[in-house]
C-alpha cells in the first residue's frame, strides 16, 4: 500500500475511534463529556528531557517527580497559547503525527496521550521566537512519548491533537508545602478535565470555606494559619465538577506531606 493511502486510512481510523469514544462518554455521563470534544487541531511537536525523560522532572506545573506522581514519561511542555499561565496544567492531549504533511518522520497509525506538566517558553534568540513562540501552538514532549509518534531524526513534526479526558489511577493527591500563614498546595493526579478552576480550604475548627489562589502551575496558596489543623479541600475542575475532600488532611500534618485521597472526578 502506498504511503499516501496509509495516511488516509489512519486519519479515517482516528475519526472512528473519536466517534466511539464520544458515544461512550455520552452514555456513561449524561451531562456533558469532560472536556467537551474540540475535533482535531494542528500544531507541531518536538521533544526534550532525554531518552529516559529524566530532564522532564520538575517543570513549570510543579508536579516534581513525574514518575512518583504517576505521570511517567507521557508528558509535555506547552507553548504560551496552550499553557495559559498554568491554567492548563494537568490537562490531557491525544496527539497523532500528521502523516499527510510529513510522510517521512511520522510513525503511521499511532497516537499518544500526554499530560501537560511544563511550559515551553519562546526563544527570542531564534527567528520569530522559535517553535514555542507566543502565538504558536506547540508541544515539547518527553522524548519517550514523542518517539511513539515520530522518528528520532525528524526533530520537529507536524501533529494533530485534541483535549481528552484524563484517566488516572486512584484519587486526587494533595502535597502541602510552604510555611505558617503560607500554605502552598499542589493538586495532582486529577482525572477528567485534569485542570483546576478554583479551590477552597476549610480548617476543622472553622465553618468557613476560604478561597485559595493559583500561585504557580498546579500550586494553590492560602495565607490563613492552617498549620497542624485537620483540613478539608473543595476543588472545582475546569469542566465545572466540584468535589469536597472532607478532613482529607489529618491533624498534626507537617510541611512536605503528600496525601492521596480516595476521591476522584469522573
Ligand atoms: C510565531 O511563528 C510563526 C511561524 O514562524 C510566525 O508566523 C508568527 O508571527 C510568530 N509569532 C510571533 C509572536 O513571533
């Protein structure tokens, strides 16, 4: 079969898979699928961080060790328009190489789903700010994820992508850093929309939910005195689902603690 034909079949197959997935979501969740399907959009994709993805740890979303957090090497940095000042942290994207545009460096018939964990800044030493310039949608993916869809020597490949619901194992996790009167709470392992719209905290000695603010990436802060108190979180994700994590943080907690809840968005 000629390469051009293969790419037509691949695109058709992708279209069918999408239709099936959408139908599934509609039957199991009669409200609206999370996130709403957008259809396939165009971007480019490069890779970073090395063959073992070690260079992708840390990152502008604040998830730290991506293996420990369950994201592994299926991760990506986003250019400015996609990153949205960190509001996109935790979102999931299904990405396919656009073989019609680039039959040489695209692997046929495969997609990879990645989580946004980092920011790809523009590089103004390159003409137009490079691949990750401020107006250009671009994925700088962990190398093992990128190599699922692209041939190493290709370097930069044209892709088609869409947001998809995130699938996570286990419940939402909270890591508390900072100090007295400044609690920095990292929210990770979020399913469905993956990204957080707003967040509140309540201490067990209070009846008031206090709003938290996004500090950076997936880190939200509170300036209240919460040290050592039993805490609850109320988290709303970007598709509008809200969950209350009642007394999820035990009394006597210390800074640096990570708590895995048993609640998850669907
Ligand atoms: C980003 O790059 C594209 C393609 O090279 C170019 O058309 C666009 O003007 C650039 N944007 C900025 C803000 O430089």
